[in-house]
């Protein structure tokens, strides 16, 4: 990027003004895509009442977005590598705005579910390409990238945490449709900022991948069949032909997908990336973090509204501690990763996250909202520290031409895991429309918390396989002395 080489050639870790503008512009896409992951959760009670939607329909309202987001992200990353990350990013913002209009005008649950899926398509176009733009602006300087990714992730993480609060306020004042109207000015601002501030990276069309249509189709079938079977298992029963058929179809499509990707000259999922230990560890780590968080937030939203009797506004305020935890830990993560590497922050963050979920394993129908303060601080503190470290570690394993694809692989796995978490943890909650259902929601919170602890401990163990270049660099400098420091 013009005027940036002098900044990138030095050992300074401060972002230039131009880089800050790029972070700001690309963060808008991350903000709106993550905001709509969480903002809908506080509207569950209103949606269930106005649209006569049961728990399964509410799960599909969340998961139709997550599924489209996850299933199409790899192709969106490949399109960005081939036709331009900036073009894909701004197109995704425009589509997201149009889909938000459709959500706001929905008259029943099927319409809303379809419009949410269209939002997911727009989000898929935005997320991997925003990271590719950010990575290019940082010139692949590890320390600069760590700072930028920390700020970018902080914006998205705060939007996740702020979603319930914003949603609660909007629903209380204007009704549930207003949570979709808010996306329009954000998307417009993101398009303008990107066109003004972000240079389009050069594309290597000779080495760019084509679109893997067979792989894309199989990925959609596998994910949709798996999530559908999990969601419908509670109301239909595990022995129902639809449920059994869904699991069989998911397994068959998943196996066929791997076979197609191995034999394809231009696979949407380059399996060779997983030969890098750090890349594989980061992806597995992201799966654990997202599955536990999104699944648990869905169940907690039902718990706060249908068990404790909170309004959408009260539910949003109950989630308020999440915002502070995410903001502080995300901002701290960049400097920590730049100094100590990714491995330590990932491990420590996962353990903090697990401690927060462990505290939720003891809730009941009479638990005061104030008792949720500690877990609602520990969970975002751990995630906010670990996720930027995870993203930085993964981007450090690929070159610029694969940045969009690599980030798409990571975020595809994370979004798919989030969808499965909502399906699995939500299925534990049953229907939740009466006293018996409320008791079932309490049990769902407890079981979900216990499973989350186990998964996050496994994620912490996985993070041990992440390489730690910052730590090795610092060790080498100390061994070589101050003269070598100046040479770096």
C-alpha cells in the first residue's frame, strides 16, 4: 500500500494512519456479520410469540444464517483470491443490507429463516475477504498484523457481546423488526469507507483457484443435513426416519466431499493446508470455542426469558458484562501475542473460558441474575484473549495469495461449529414453553456448561501444538544480545 513501506520495514509495532483506516473499514463487515449472530437471541421470545415459532423454528432462525455463512465462506475466499477481495467485501455488504430488509418485512417463520440464510450469504462474502484486505495492508509483518487483528477482532467480539444489549433496547422501543433495520446504515458506511480507504490488493489470477462446484454442493448438503438432524431429533425422536436419514446423508456427503477435494485440481478446501500443524491446531481450537459459545448463548437466552422471565431489554442488560470482558481482553490480546506468541494466550484463554462455563453448571430456576456476573466476565475474557491469538497464528502459516482462503477455512469451521452448538444445545432445551419445559431449559444449561468445559479443556490441549514464533524470536534475541536486536 502506498506510503506504508517505511512503516512496515521497521520493527515498530504501531499501526500507521492508513492501516488504522483499513482496520476501521474492514471491521464494519465483521461487526455487522457478528452482530446478527447475537442480536437475534434476545428477540427469541418476541419471534416465538409474533411468528408462532417453536424452539425448533427459533433454532433454524439462528442456524439458517450460520449454515449459509459457513457453507459459502470457502467459495467466497476463493472468489476473493481470484476476482478481488475488495470487490467481494463491498458486494457482501450490499447483499447483507438487502437481506436485512427482507428480514424486517418477514411475516412468518419460513420467510424469516429464508431471509436469514440470504444474510449468511452476504456475511460469507465479507468475512474472509475483510481479513485478506487487513493482512495485505499489514504487509504480512507479524507484529503489525497481531495489533491489527487484535483491533479487528475486538470490534467483532464487542459487537457479539453488544448484540443482546442493542437488541434489547431496540425491541423495547421499536419491536423486533428494528434489529434488522440497524444494519442498513452500518453496511452503507462500510461500503463508503472501503472504497475511500482500502486499496485493492493485486490478484494473481494465474495461481488463483476456480470455484469447486461439486465440493461446494456437497459441503452445503453435509452441513444442512447434520444440523437439521440434530435440531429435529428432540421433537421427532432419534428413531425417526428424517433424523436417521439426516445423519446418514451428512456422513455420506461429508465422505464424498473429502474424496472430491482430494481429487480436485482446484479444491475449495485445500487439504494440504492441514499438513501444517499450527494451521490444524488453530482450526480445531476455533471449533471448540465457537461451538461452546454460540450454543450456550442460545440456551442462556431461553433461560433468561423463559425461566427467569426477563424481557428482551432485561436479557440484553444481563449480557452486559460480556461486552466489557470482550473489549478489554481483545485489546490486550494484540500486544500480548506480539510479545509472547500465540500459544500461551490460546491456552490461558481457553482455561479462563472453561472456568466461566464451569460456573454455569450450578444454575437453577431461582438463580439471581447477579450470580451470572462471574461467568459472564470469565467467558469473554478467555475468548477475547484466545481468538486473536488463534487468528494471528493461522495467518502466519500462509502467504498473501492464500490469506483469504486460509481465513475462510478457519471461519467456516467456526461458523459450522456455532451452528452445530445451537442445534445440539438447543435440542437439550426441548420445547421450553411451559413449566416442564422451563425445567428442561435449566437442565440444558447445566449439561451444556459441562460439555463446554470438556471441549474447552481439549481446545487448550490442542493449542499446545501451535508454533510460537514470537517467543522463539525473543529467546533468540536475548541469546544474541543487544547488537542483534538492532539488526532485527
